[in-house]
């Protein structure tokens, strides 16, 4: 008779940010501008933004989205700024209906991988590293909403 395999008793390592991180959105628009990238959206996000702008979903998709592989992304201005970043006020034109990817900033896999990645985030985002203290649980909820 085979013997049962023993279970690993190795301790589970807490992430480096286990004591929490501070963040308070200043609505400066820094996270919405700069290098070109992608803001991937799904059907429910598309519908919410279309409603916010009082457009049909079809019109919203035609004006503001582009296919990227089998996904859909918001389009950008030629300088890389999000199409919904108002060039004058630097505020989001669909803030109340912004996509999950935007709502979960700065708690993304890519910004939380190492303390250096978080510091890079703090260097470009005036709200990262200051303001409200988010607990590990609060950070993990946001981080898991969408992999970025």
C-alpha cells in the first residue's frame, strides 16, 4: 500500500506590502497619459461608459475603441494620452464609469511586484505613497479584479 504524501509545511510568504500601502487619487491625469498602452475593456464597461456619454454602445465602440487581438481597448491621442483625459482640465471625462483597469490603479500586479516597482509608481503618481492607508486585504481585492 502506498504511503500518503506529506504536505508541505513551508510557511506562506506575505507580500512585501503586507503592512499596507498609501494611495489617494489626486485626479492629476498622470496615470492616463504618457507612453502608449492599452486600457482593455469588456462589454459591461463599454455599456457603462456609453451610458455616461449618452451614446449608443455601437456609437461608443465606433468612436472610442479599437480591437487588440481578441480584446478591445480604448483609443488614445497620438501622444499616448487616454481619449477620455480632457486635455485642458486633465480630468477623466468618464470618471464615474471608468473601466476596472483604471479603478484599480495603482494596485496592479506590475506595480506591486517589488518595492522598486512601487517606488517607480510613486515617482510618477503624486497620489501613490500618500493619503489613505490601504490594508493588504483591500489591496489584494483590487489587484485581483483585473490582471495588469
